[in-house]
C-alpha cells in the first residue's frame, strides 16, 4: 500500500496529465485554424504523450492495489494573440508539471517509498526533456517564425515528428 499523501498526489497528477492533453489539443486546434498543420501535428503528439503519462500513473496505482479517481477535466482557458503564444504557454505549463512531479517525488522520498521514487525517476527525466523541447521550439520560432519561408520550413519540420510510446516499464 502506498502512503496516503503519495497516492493522492499521483491520483491528482493523473488528472493533471489529462488536462495537459486537453491543453495541447487546444493548441493543436489553434494551429489548424491558422493553417499550420505541422505545429498542430506536433501538439497532437504532445497530447498523446500526456495521455500515455496519465495511463502509466494509473497503471502504477492499480499495480500497487490503489483505486484511481477521475475528476472532471477543466477546459483550457488560454487565448492566443499570436502564433508564438501557445509555444510560450507550453513551456510555462511544462515547468508547472515539473513542479508537480517534483512534489510527488519529494513526498515519496519523505516516507522512504523507493518503489515510487524509482518509477518517478523516469518522469523527472521526461520533464527535463519536455522543458527542453518546449524551449527549443520557442528558440526556433524566434529565429525563423517571423519569416514566411522560415515559418514554412519549421512547420514542415514539425509535421515530420513521429510518435514514440513511453519506454517506462512498470
């Protein structure tokens, strides 16, 4: 059995991961409306990753004899004034998720829950990758996004992204 606080934090994080998927699908919808199918595709893959993260955490709780409680997923509340806005919101959101993952890890560490710490080592590393990807995308947009040919090339690069399922084994 998991510590009550650790279990509650993971359960809350499952719901947060589903919100992340909604948020990224909202970004994708915006980019589709702008005619940027590559940007839209990139965020569709991001949404799939977030759903997979939620499912991994769900499986972890179930494998540890714990119940999972789903909450209502909030509607994304962002508005977009420029093509760059979702990119900035994405980085901010990943930084927020990193803080949530760190809170779970700390709670597990506080009660010597090594199994949860080992599982969440993967999520800690994943968040480092997520933040770097979001930051890199902003940098590329800053370099190329205001030039139509550069924006087209960046859009094509993002369109080529291929989904890779998580490698975490529970």
